[in-house]
C-alpha cells in the first residue's frame, strides 16, 4: 500500500511552486517589467489619476480665462416676443387668455390702462404665470408685446 501522505506533500509543494511563479509574473507586470522601477517619478506615473475633476477654478499652471463682456442684445420687438412666448395662450385662448384680434376681450382690459396691464404681465394673473412664458423678457420687451396685442385687437 502506497503512502498517501507522500503524494499529498508532493501535491502541496507543486501548488506552492505554481503560486510563487504566478505571483512573480504578476509583480513583474505590475511593477513595469522585470526591472521593477521603484523610483518616485515612476511610481507617481503609475498611480496618477486617469482624469482630473473640473471644479471651474483655474488650475495653477493655467491662466484664468476672462471672457469679453457680451454686447447687450437688442431688445426684441413686441411681435417677436408675442410669436415666441405669448402666442401659445393668446393665440389659442388657452386658460381663458384673451386671443389676439378679439376686440371684445381686449377692450375692457385696455380700459384699465397700461400700468394695470403691465402689472398683470409682470406679476401674472389668473392662470398666467409671472412674465407669461417669457422669463427672459425685460419689462420693455413685455410692454412692447402688450402694445402689439392691444394694437392688433382693436
């Protein structure tokens, strides 16, 4: 009867040798080849992040980029504001909005005066939110749009 103990020891030694060979190959690949360059620069290069987080702050090596001031945009006409922002409701009568060209609906509103109409346009009224759907419109642009709607609803 053969000794199973001897065969077990031989198998254990074979597995241990295999682990050492694999470990040596892995270390060689990780460390940059057989030389295993461990200089500070080589290690820093291997562990450097792949990318950098842009926090919006200028980096030390870069000069800050200063954008030229934008030229003030020319105010949009009342018709342009109406067509881009007011038409959705005032062109269809949605949510009770007076339709462009409806003199009966605009007449009583016009009688309240421009100050009252501008108050409604700026602060909203009933279903209309403040500034309608033109949050980027200036007060002058809103006034032009109101004047355009009044002029075309007589």
